[in-house]
C-alpha cells in the first residue's frame, strides 16, 4: 500500500514537472529570458549577410537585431546568441523554448503559421524574388528566356511563385526543383539550368561568393515582393508584444531622424511618442519588463533601423541592394511605423 502511494506521488510530481515545462516553453515572457540571462534568436545558415563571425564577433542583420533585444532586456548588447534553425523546424524550436524569436530569412505561409503554431511579430524588411542568368545578356524581355530550364528550391514559396509567373506569362519554363539551396547552387553552376530563381538577397549572396568562369547576371525582372518577418511561439503573447515594440522603436527612431549624432537634441522633445521611446517617460518600457533608456544606448552603438539595414543588406553592404520597398510608407516604401503611445 505504501509503495503504491509513493508511486502515485512520484507520478503526480513527474506529471506536474512535465506540464510546467510545456507551459514554460510555450508561453515565454521577458522575465523567463531574464532568469536565463541570455536572449536566443533563430537565424538561417543560408544567408551570410544575416549572421556570420568576424574577428570572433557575430555580425549581420540578425545579429544586430538580436543585439537590440539584448540591450532592451539586459542593458548589454552582447547578452545574446544565434541558433541556426531550418524552416520546417521553426515552430518546434519556438514552442520548445530552444529559441525566443525566429529571425532568419523567414516568410511563412498561412498554413505554416497555423500548423507550426507561431505568431508573427513584425515585418523586418522586404526582399524580392528575381532571376539570375548563367550568362551575361542584353535581353529586354523575359520572353527571350522562354522554354529555358529554371532551378528553384523544392516545396518553397519561390517555387510556387516561379510556377505562377511562368503560367501567367506563358513562358514554357522547365522548372526543376532541388532539395536544398546548396544543391540548387551546384546545379546552376554545372549548367543544369540556364536560370535560377530565389530571393534577391540569396541570389546576390551566392553570385558574389562562388567563383566561376561563367559570368552571371541578375535580371531586372521582379517576380514578387517578400515580407520577411520575425516570429514567436503562438502562446508567447507577452514576449511577442515586447519584441514588436522593440523592432518598431528602431523604425520610429529612423522615421524621426534619430541617430547617435542627433539623439541629444530629442531629449527635450514634447512629443509623448519620443518621450516614451527614449525613456524620458519610463513607464511604457518598464511595463514590458524592459529598460527605459535602452533605445539611447542602442542608437549610440548600432544606429537606427535604416543604418542597421544599409550596412548589412542594403546599399552600403557588400550586397549593394537598393530596394525602395524597405523605406517607410511615408517615404514611398512598404514599411509601417507606429507612434509609441
């Protein structure tokens, strides 16, 4: 009898531990990250411009965005780490607590968001899907590439959009799908297809980093624009809110012309949005469990949204991508910023 009671007690304790662990993993908060003393961001290994090491320091767009989270939570921009996550494992990584937020080059479909139980945080930037040709060309129309072979990634949004583009314009492409981006690269450079299609960032990255005797050319045609988003676990609503306002803060700083050189002139601003942003009124950031003056610290070391964008994947980066869609909507782009009130 005593043994049975002990077994039942142990089973109850084990069940509670399992339940608690599941609840914790699926409903992370800022306080959970504080107790762990590090923020963990997911990224993609296929895009060097997002995450790479230089002189033992993590660089890239995702590294700089994750630094903003670390600065807001800990006041230390280096209290973070990046973890490479495959697209199919994003939901599992978020809901198990392996990562706090997924960055990377992520644009999930509605079905993927539901099936993986993830919640969009905000649009980080816009990419676009383009074609790259194995040869230099003076073609002025995609009709000149009709019936060519086109390499795409299997079961990807890029494959779907390439097929829709092909059908819409009746180009008769022979679309060949490959299991991963490495296989796609190899096929393209071993002449298995005349064209390849994927995001502009990926195409620029691999064209610049793989040496070949065959000159290549990125074609000016745009298939579609791609909103690249950050995601949290579907149940981590408090964390989702905090991360959303952190990303918005970087865009808001850019929208108002706040840089390391100008930030002190804004400390006397009468705008409630600016006062909240810079922590002059500390209540808004503190209500999320964040440090009131983190924006000032981050701007002084890393810059505002556009400065982060430009040096990593924009005009000032090695990719030299000039994408006007990554401007704020008031400047003719697609990005939206909210006042912090």
